[in-house]
C-alpha cells in the first residue's frame, strides 16, 4: 500500500504546476482557507514557480513585485501565462498573469540574476527566543477555541498551516482582542519536513508563508483580532519580496514584521526574514485592505 501523503507532500504537489504549453502552466487544486477564496500566498508562490521554470537554473530569483486583482476561486484551476520579458547577460525578467474564468486574478513580475561578488552589509537580526521554546500551533490554538467560534474553526486554521511549523513569539492578534499593542510581530517558521536542494522550491515556499502573518502587525495597532475573529475584513492588495541571501525553508527562519501606517481602509506592513544564524535572507512589503465591518 502507498503511504498517505503528508501535508508537506500535498503543498509540494500544489506547487508542482502542470505545463500545458510553452510558457503556460496550470495549478489544478487549491489549499483550504478560512475564507472562500484562494490564499494569496499560494497564488504568488505558484506564479513564481511558473516564472522560475522558464529561467536557467543558475539564475535564482532576487525580487518579485505583484498585485492581487480579483479573489481566486478555490474550486477552479488557475492558469499561469509567462511572458519572457528579457534574458540579459546577468539578469532575467519574467511577467506572469494568473487567470481564472477568463479573467486575470493576479499579476507578478520577477527578476532573476546570476551569482556575482559585490559589496555587502545588512541590518542585525533582532532578538528572539529559541523557536523550540515556543508552542506549536497545535499546542496553542485549542486554548482559544471559544474565541475562535469553536473546535471546527481551530481545526480549519490548523489545516491551512499544517505543512508549516509556524510559531508566534508573542500572542497572535486573536489572542489579544481589544488590547492595543505596538504594531510589531515575530514568528519562526520552517516546513514540516525536509526539502530537496532546489533553490526555486525554497524561495517559493518562503513566498507562500510570507503572506500568512504579515498584516498581523496592522491589527495589533488597533486591538483587532483579525480574520478568524471577524472584527476586520480584508485582503492582500500587493506584495513585494527581495531575496538577498541563500536560505532553506526547511530550517528555522525568523519573520520579523511591523506596520508603519494604516489609512484609507488600507494597512502597510513590512517584514524581514532572517536565517537562524543571523543572515538577512528576504525583505517583504505588503499593502492590504483592512476594514472594520459595518453595522
């Protein structure tokens, strides 16, 4: 008998797009979410997979810039069309459009670069506790069953993140409803299982996780519990990432996040992802819709 797929196997299968024509790829399934739309991190990661598969293996991604145009339908396949914008001596540029039901739902531009030596400096890694000293999601979430509306919601949250071991340094937004806090947040994360050495896989998995908690810092500034509690509604609008140094998504990464501003029904958040030994691996910026429900 075949062994059942692990949650990580299922996520890797989700990112293993089907190539249906030159420069055209298809994702046939979507990961479960708390809301009736495709998780933004999934669409961004799949689009980066599509772009990366048209680029030589010796040119890793160094940046992506993307816009979420329409909510994705989790019951329908997503088709990714890659436009080969430029193939230079050092840099390669790709544009990807994700389409469902004949309409674009997401747009991504990504740049890839051959390795070269150059000037180097970075911000220091902020202080954070050892990730193994922090509770797992399965250990933490049951304590908030009543606040989250029952065990079914807790189980659904766990299912949305079961391929990733994500641990909050401080209490998540839903655990501090009504408490205004500094608009900062930290989580440690790694995949629940080992990965191959494929660089594209690691950056795509970091892209997937980067959309999970980034807007939490906006919520802290206003004492809001978030999407699971229902005291705000929102969605990602745009998402940008810069990949600075090599890292592995199956080893502990510290995601340090903050929100400098919120206004006009939108909140801005930025994050830095560090390796456990202190190297700044990724920078992230996202703006999202964050609205208080009416009535």
